[in-house]
C-alpha cells in the first residue's frame, strides 16, 4: 500500500473521529437538560481525546494526489469501523466505569447495530449513556447504508447492482453524481427517524424514550432504555410503531432515493421488497395461529406480540416483548431461522439478506429445468437484471463463508466454557446482527454480561465480520491484497 493511500486513509479516518467527537456533545447536552451533571466531564474528556486523535490524522491535509483504489476502500471500511468503535468505547469507560472488554463490546454492538449488551439496570442508567448507545446505532446505520451502496458492490457481495432498478440506477442518470445519492439517503434516513420519534411520542412514550427507540428501530439496532426492552411499554400503538419502523429500516434505502425523486412505484415493484414482506407476513400468520392456539390470548393481542417479535428478529433489530423462546420449541426454532434471513440489501438490517435466498431459488429452478431439458438454454434474471456468473459465484462464496464463520465462532466459544446452545445461537446472533441469542443466559430475557472476557472478544469479532459482510474483512487476509 502506497504512502499516499495511507495518508488519505488516515485523513478520512480522522474525519470519522472528529465527527464522533462532535457527536459526544449530544450526551453532554442531554445531561444538562436532565440536570444530571455526573458524567459530563467523562463525555467531555472522551470528546477531547477523540477530537485530538482525529485532528492529528487530518493535520497534514488531504494528499493532492492519491485516489482510493478498491483495495483501499476495503481497508478504509475495516479500519474505520475498528477505530470508531475504539474511541466510541471511551464514554463507557470514563462515565459508566466499564472495563475495556465490556466497553469495546458495547461500542462495537452499537456501531454495528447488533444490539447485544453487557449492561444491566438500564431503567436507572445515566441518560447520557443511554442516548450515547442509541446514537451509536443511528450513526452505524447510516454508515452501513453508505458502505452497502458504495463499497460492497466492488466485492459483488452487497447485491446493490441487482436492486438498482431502471428508475434508481445511477447509470440511468437519475442520480448523476454520487454526492447527490448520499444527500438523498441522509434526507431519507433523518426524515424517517423524525417520523418514528413522532410516532412513538404520540403512541405514549416520553420524548426521551421516543428518541432513543426511534434511533434503535430505524437502524435495526435494538438498544433500549429499559431492561425489559420495548416490552416495558404495553400500549399497542407503541408496538405497532416499532413494527413499522423496523420494516422501514429493513428496506433498501437506495429505493427511498428513487421515491424522493418522484418514482413512487419503485418500492412496490422491487422483487426483494416483495420477498421480504411476503416472508414476514407469512411468519406473522403462522406464529399467530400457533401462539393463539397454544395460549389464552385473544387473536389481536397474539398478532401484535407475534408481529413485534417476528419483525424484530427478521429485521435483526433485537427488540423483545417478553421471552418469546418460552412460546415452545416450534416458535423457538422458527425465530432461530428468521434471524438468518435478515432484511434487504442496502438497508440497515443484517442477516444473509433476502436476495440471496431468492437468487438461490432461481438457481435451483434453473438446474431442475436443465435436468429435464439438458440442451435448453435457460436465462436467469432477477429484478430485471441478468444474473451474471460472477455474481452467482460471489453469492455462493459469501453464503458458504457466512455459514463457516458462524460454525467456527461457535466452536471457539465452546472452548471458553459456554454450553452449545449459548455458543451456537450467540455466534449466529452476532454474525447475523440480531443481538439476543437463545437460552437462559443470552436469550431475550438475558444479556451477555456474565460471559467470559474471551467469549466477549470472540463475539465482538463476530459482530464486525457480520456487519461488514465477512468477505470485506477476509480479503485483507489474502496475501495478494498486500502485493504491489
């Protein structure tokens, strides 16, 4: 890697840190509003340290010559997430008194919008720490959207080339400049966040809780201001607002851009959106029937609880209204499967993404047709785009490494003394970005606080790999990456 590339990487990372330092003033303002002065100095020191580090990186200015190559973008993505998570952990150390392991776990969980937590006593926690956790979700969500649209297509694993319809594809000159795409995405993200805040507030939440949960929901993160998560609020309207917000966060934001540009049918025409909603609504129906028949709840109440929990898991948000793993083995297994599916490519959701399942179905159908008609030439297309062989190959490679990563991480976790259910579901929850696992320790009613430090570091790595879609990180380990 050339010196000019390193300089521009340092410059951009410095901008990230300066932005993070400014963001740390939000908890300071929150504490002043709540007249809770304890913790203000911790946030100010965190902001100062982060700002100085960022300033040192940008002090020499941007190199006059030096363009980022695709390999530099991979390095930028990984280094950016690692450095931001490191400095974002400072408030948890200086204000909350957490050790480096718990602080980095929490900050990585926040910035990757995973939603796993090691903190308890959220109901009585400092409002500054609570808003900081939610703000990390919100910043990480918009960061991942930008990465999914701008960087992952270089590896052909993000799938955005398949979902840029004729109305939203930049090659069709709807968006002639990349900065215009970014501008409209930010407008959509901020606008949806504001609408969700208003929705939660009108549904019965206090303004502070509404802001926190809106940032968590639209980023499909899952941090809450209560140990009982969204289940603390029993108003049905609160739950339905959360459901709508999580769905909005799970749809491709590049299609929101097209909608803002006047093409209002883009979302309805997109095959990935249709597939996501079809699987989601089918899961609602199946589990509502199951839950309604196995309990004394009314059908509407069963539907509400099912819709909230199913949407939370499938969107990889991690909100919970009660311990849904007590609903029975069938429900527990279905929830486990839904966490792998995830949302749409180009959204804030994690998981394998809907389009990979749809492409796999297309390949299976084509192969079966080929067996029946060996000499036939079978065209394969998705979302009005031809499925190139290299795209199919990259999807298969990603799916393979996704599975291998979960299996390897789970095996490593058992070496730390965890039982196999905690190890397997914890690994899957981290890589998929769901947050809660299964079982009494890390299930919806538990958290990750009691796990050994080694297990927490392994799970932190799992969060990073899952959020950056694995291959973005693994490509850095390939020797050819570092050759001139």
